[in-house]
C-alpha cells in the first residue's frame, strides 16, 4: 500500500492500514519544513492556556499508558497475535514520476492520494495510472462533480490498458478508482452530534441507514432495540470521572455490535439502535437563488402598513356604497379615484359623500410614503441577496457554526437539509463556504471569533449548540471556553486535529462541565476508516461515531467470504466484529427496482450470489475483508 499526503489524514490512514489491516505501507509526505502546518493563535485567553496545560498533561498520561488503539506502536495487532504491517516513510515535495516509482507504485496493490489540494491528487493519479494500470486508486477530492468525471476517466483508462474492467485492483473487487472526500465522510456525524436526539444517518449510493441514541425509560430497564442494537454506550457516560469512550475504555466503555445476552444484561445503559434501512430517492437538485418569498421581501412593519391601508380602502368603498346606494364595483372605482386625487370634487353632493372624499384623499396621502418604502425595501432585498445576512432579532434555538472551510461548508449544507436554523461565524470574507451561505440565505457574522463581541453577535446566549469547525485547534478550544462562560449548559462540538488531543479535551471539558453535553471530534479519525476500506477494494457506505469509537457500514458480496457464504444470518453474526443488516436484491416481485430485505430471518442462508449490507467494527471489517485473512483461508 502506498499513501501520499501532506496532513494528518495521510498519517492516520497509514496507521489504519498497518495496525488494523496489517498491510505493508509506504508513506510519502513532504519534508518537515514543507508540510501543512497546524496554525496557532497568538491571542488565546488565560483560561484557554490553562486548559491547554491540563489537556497536554492528559495526553502525556494517555501516551505513557501504552494505548495503541489507533494502530500506533506495537508489533502485534491487538487480539490477533499476528504482526502488524510496517510503514516506510519517504519524504518528497511533490508526487512526481520518480517519487511514485521510488515508492513502488508499479508493484503496489493500492495507492491513496490524500493531499489537501485537488489538483495535486489528480495530477498524481494520472501519473500513477500510467505507471500501473492495475493499481487501485483512492483519491481525496472536495469537488464532487469533478470527482465523478475523474473516477470515470481513470476507470476507462484502466479498462483500455488491461482489457478487462474487473481485472484491476485488489482481488478483482469493484472498480479500480474510488473518489472520497473527508468533508463528506465527517459532515453527517458532526451535524448529527450537534443536535440532541437527532438520528445518525448514513446515505450513499441511494442507500439510507438511520440509527439513533436511546436511553432506557427507567433505571434498571433496557432501551428499545429498534430493528437491532448496534452498540451499547459507556456505563460511565454520565460520570465526569468515568472512561472516555475510546477503544481503551475496557468493559465500562462502549460495546459495538453486542449479542442478545449482552443487550439484556446492559440494564440502565444507553444504546445506539438501528431504526431504518431503505433505498432513498435521487438527491434533490440544488436550489437556485430566485425571487425571495413575500415574507422576506418586505418587513413586518411594512406588511402591516399595507394591510391597514387595504382595510381602509375596503371600508371607504363599503361606506360609499351605503351612502350613495351605488354598485360595489363602481363604489370601489370611485373610492380609488378619490384615493389618487383624480376625481371631480363633490361640490354638489351631500355631506356624507363629501366626508368620504376627504377621508379617501387623506388615505391617499398616507399611501405615498408606504409605496415608496415598499420599493426601497424590495430593492434592498434584491441587492442583499448577493451579500451575507445578519442574524435576525429574536433568533433563538439555532446552531452557531464556526468556520466555513471544507468541513464547515459540508456541515452547513447538511444542517440546512434538515431545516435547522444556523448562524455562521467566519473571519475570511472570501472563504470557501461564503457562496454557499449566501445561496442558502444563512446569516453570517464576519469577524475573528477570538475577538470580543463576535459570538454575542451570533446570539450565542440563545443558541441551541455550538459547532467549532475551524482549522485551528486553539481557536476552536477558545471559542468553546468562552461560549461556556456565557452559557454553561450550551451543547458544544469542537473539531480537533489530533484524536488523542480530542480525547483529552473531551475528558477535561466533561469533568469541568458535567451538566453540559460536550463532544470533540477528529475529522481524520472519522474519515480514515472509509479511505482504508476503499483501498482494500470495498464499498464503505459510511461511518457513525459511537462516543470515541467508529462503526462502519459496508456493502459486501457474499462470494469469497467463508465467514458468510453458506451460513445462516445468525451463524454469520460475530459479536463485536460484524453483523448482517440487510440483503440487497436486484428487483422486488419482478419490478426490476433495486431494494433491500432488511428483516432477514436468523435462519436465512447466505448464498454466494447475495450482496449484503453489514455493520462492522474497524478490526472486524479488516478480518472479514482483509486480503491476508482470505489468503490464509485459501491456503
């Protein structure tokens, strides 16, 4: 395996392949002086500096404890007794022809290009495809549409070079090119984490899986399992001094894919239950900016003024009809003439008619400024459609999103798809996500979040939760600390670069604020398993976080997997490793429509031609789908 990248995702992916899949890995990274630095902020408050010292001490303690749950140091994979793979590191400024050749791309089984720049990944992919047409490629691209075209182009190139579309990649499984985005992989988990009670959703290739965290109705009882129980939450999740929910938490930590006996015995513990598995419809087209609705075109005061004037016109027309015994349409017509002062004076009419004409003229005088205000407001609304909006007065119960980079933009889109009110905070007016915020008409506060008054302008004191997703760890941490000082019970989710650091921050903040909900997430920790699975030639549908661990969903062909083929669904289930959730069928009852059979009986025998959707842990998926496991079986 060859991994090329310039940030933490490359190192995390190499560790995943080595520690979980036990593969031999060559890691190509820029020289130390040219790697993407993790920026720091020079204006951190004293509270932030104090917490950073506490977190650093926690990180050091966890490092001295020898925890290698992320595939770090150690010569054997935990629980396997077999040696891990090795990692050979190669320093190069760019992935040129010579560098890729030195890395052994011509002999490699798979290559992952995870540079932060899309153009660098595309250029290296074209070179690698020329050096080795049978190479499995995994690209990190933020541009979805470009990624689809590049994937088709590289697959077509491999087909022409090899003469067989299925004769490329690992073990002849699937296509030879996979385009992924760490932003798309992590965004659903980050968005769901910000909302209490929101389902965790995995959606890929038309497949929709929804899971939700559930708490037992009363102490000593078991939570509703739904279709099946995917995980048991930590027994110490409500204890600030308890375990941190990672793989090193022991028996008190979360249990992924428990069996029925473990679920029945886990009284009083929360669960992650599978609610729904189905095919979703095609994605809705992106809405284009058009004419704003009437409620946004005019202010509330102006709308009330227009309504009042309309009521006056109706009242004058009715009064004129009663006084003169005129037809309703003619009475309305005469009233409008009086309103615009273009009717003949009522010199010879009775007193009632004269009074109504005077009142109509007075209402007409009031109508002129209202019409002028309506024109000015409409022009201002259309002009502001291309500019950022400010948070409206009285806003509350919203999500404050810090940072509109790659991750923040995807999370913003996901939140608006769920119709969640959002206020964004961004320091750079030319940031990547500003165009998306304008298109979605989301309020944006422009300013440095570390400055006084910026979070207040985003109505943080009335917000439901805070998502700190900037690329600067100290900025995210400082924003969370300041927000907690404004509102101690605020739900916060912060993105941190290193997962060990994220774990330490999570533990410290939870101890400092036991009554508030705190989540810390590392994007590389959420996205690396999907990239590793794609390098192994498998379709990873998505991942959901379960506290500090990750549960993966994959689509798998039963053929070639002795752990599945010829066994019943009940026999194929392995607690803590994998579980079959649904059976994919090409057509239901002759309709030719793809579908899923998700209520599989335990006695159903899996056949070689079946394709199933399963949930798996990282190591369970490696054991089930890894090349070495199948090589041992074949031998």
